[in-house]
């Protein structure tokens, strides 16, 4: 302004001076215009939010958050992370957590310990099932060396997997406060390694065991009667049973169904290198945990009946031979088929010392 | 004590990935791991939206609830941290996390994933020495009185980090200033009833 007022009264300006003045005027007018425009814009924005919104980029709407929540990853979904196919929000994660922590965990514990308590109660009230007649001393081959080896390998692996699996689920409540972080860190790491590396071996061996025993475990009519009579506990009469009784067949088919599910889901969890998604593994984990805890609970019954619960049962799986009386009382239909093959203890000892390779096949369908 | 929170203002995020880079730089994160990621929905469409996500340091953290080794803990500032010495790489935190925050250096057969890694809110983790802490968890800016580098570096200040109350206050002011009639809750039928913008204007 000083410039303008100083120059204006100067009379007739030279042509050079006039040009400079014109430029200065133009700049000032332009500046004033720009400034005033700026001020009015601000004033408009403050006064009228609606008008601003018509020119601004659209705001984020509830629909977009709904889209996020749905876990949708359409063709125009981008994730800056390398090889990431995760949706923005893992909607099923919380469901998995709820099912695992609220239901599977506590009820699994109740199932396993409840079963143990029931078996203890049964043992104290009913007691061990003794042989009714004296042993004859004549023995029958029930389990070949191969099947015994397979059974005990699978059984040992099952127990290790059940213990390590339960440590993964419940260990932090027991062992961490008990041992402190140093030992707990080592223990839980070993637990996971054992579980993950022995699991597949168990899976393969269980399938082989199931295949090798399928002939003896085809359900028959008398198995239904066996169940109706509670395996002989209801009524005084003995119930018919072939090589495998109704209960053994039930355990077989539980392993053949639930066991296979547990193995399959275990493989899904154990081999993340196939790029299966988070959601797949959530479901695999629930199936695996429910199935495995169920099997663990039922296995306690199998272990009880095979050891403490029944006189003469365990020796079949350890030595391979059972007493004639035991066979007659527990597996009468099988006994009828093989009663001409009984051996004296001396004959059995002779066979075993000769290497066991001459063991005849003990498997008979019944 | 403070309750530390991240918040990403989706209306400001321009998908520049500066936060991702800043995080990798500040924490020297292992190859193949990105603690923070930027997700864009409807890329190239009118309703395009970008948002930067990492561990959100949940109040009721699902990772903490499902961890078989109990390796997670919460600091007094409400930051969820984990002990890599206890981590066995089972992946459960990843199944449970709503934000896909936990990551593993490997993904091999027999569940060999290595130790889980995730955003620490630039608060390091349990270690014997500073060097060990940096090696395992990255920098501990919180101990130095600084906020996470991702938020500090954010060019549009879309990503906010700090005490939940401060973050909420800043966002509320923005909402008021933007002048949305219904606050940040556009198209929400409940908005006019709740009168969120009015409440915000009077509180902010």
C-alpha cells in the first residue's frame, strides 16, 4: 500500500513505471481475491456441514464396518502382508475360544475324571470279575506276538498322547504354578514336540491295528443280546460272545470312527505347511479335542476291564495265551471253535522258546 | 495407569504403508513377518477404505485365554506382551486373535512354527538384558517415554496410539470438526436417537 500511495501522486508516470504499477496492482488484487476465497470457504464449512460433505470424500459407513465384520475378502480386498489371505477381522476366533474354553475344556475334564470316579465306584461296589470255575491249566492262543506288539505300541502311544494332550489343555493351571516358569517352559515344549511327532505314528499304527482286527469285530446278532444283558451283569445266565464280545466290538468301532476323526483332525493341525486356513484349524481343533477327550474317558473303561476288572484277561495280551476256563466263561462261541487246540503249559513254553514263529493263527471269525 | 490403545481413523488412512515400514524398522522384525499390515477394502471403488491393523492389545485378549503355556501377560499400561521363552508355537493365539496379529517365522510339518511374534506396542518384552530384549521383541520405546513408531510416523495421523482416553478425545474432536450430522455413525438408524454428534460436541 505504501508503494501505491507513494507512486500515485507522482503525476504522469513513465511507461516503464506504469507497467510495474499495473503488475503490482494485479498481484495485490489476485492475492486479496485468493485470501477472501479462502476465508469464505472456511466460513461455509463451519456454517454448513452438509455442503462440506457433498465435496468431501465420503465418510466410512456402517455398511463398511459390517463388511469388515463379515470377514469378506472380495476381489478388491488388499492386504499389505506378504502371502496373507487373512480377512481383516477373524470373526470365528471368538466362537472357537468360547467352545474350547467354556465347553470342551471343563466338560472334557469332567468326562475323564468322572469316568475314573465311576470305575473306582464300580470296583468298590461290584469288584473284580473272578473266574467261576477253577482253571484247567490248558491254554489257548488268543493274541499272536505281532498283534500284542501292535496293541502295546498303540496303547503306549495312546497314553502318551492323552497325557500330553491334556497337558496342552490343562497343564497351565497345574504345572506352571507348581514348577515355575523354568521347568514349565521346558516341559510344555517337550509336550508339544512329543504330541506332534508321536501323533502321526499313532495314527498310522492304529489304522493297521484296526484293519488287522476287523474280521473279529463284525457285529453279530448275539452282540445285541450281549448288550441287552449288560454283558452278563443282568440276569444269571452267561451271554454268548465270539472272539470279541459286544463290549470289545463297541470299543473297536468307537476307535474306528471317533479314532479316525481324531487322527484326521490331528493331521490337519499337525501339518500347517499345506496352508490350510485359520478357520479350518479351529474346527479341526474342536473335533480333535472332543474326540480325544471322549476316547480318553472310554479308554479308562477298556484299561480297567482288561487289567483289574477281569481275572485272566491281561495275561491274554501279555503272554498271548488264556486259560481254557477263561475262554469258556468269556468267549464261549470262540471256545467252541478252538477247544481242540488247547495246549499244556509245557507245550506253550516249548513253543515260545522255539521262537514263536510256529504260533498258529489264533484268529477265528465267530 | 494408562490403558494403551491403537486406533486407526479409516477416513484418514491413505494406504501409504508408512506404519508397516516404520514398525519393521523400529523393531528389526524378522524376515517374512510384518507386525502391522494395511488392509484395503473395495480397492478402486467409491467406498474404498483402508485401515492399518496390528495387535490391538485387547482388554479381554483371546490369545491370552487360549494359550496352552500361559505365555501372555498384560502390563500395567494395558499392553499385551508375550514371553518367547514360554511360547511353543502351537498357533492357538492365531486361531483366536480377531486381528490376525500373531505370526510365526515358519509353517512347517509337525506344527513347527517357531516362536510367535506380534506387535508389542513398542514395549519390548521379558528379557535379561536390553540387547536380548531388542533381539527377541524389538525396541522398547515405551520405556523411553515414546509412543509406538507406527503411530508417530503416520503422515496423516490416521493411526493414533496412546492412552485410550486421549485417543478417544482426539477422535471425538475430529468427528465434531468433520461435522457429520450423526457423528461417526453414518447411516446408523440409531444415531439420531443417540445423538452422538451432539454429545460429542458438548463433551469435546
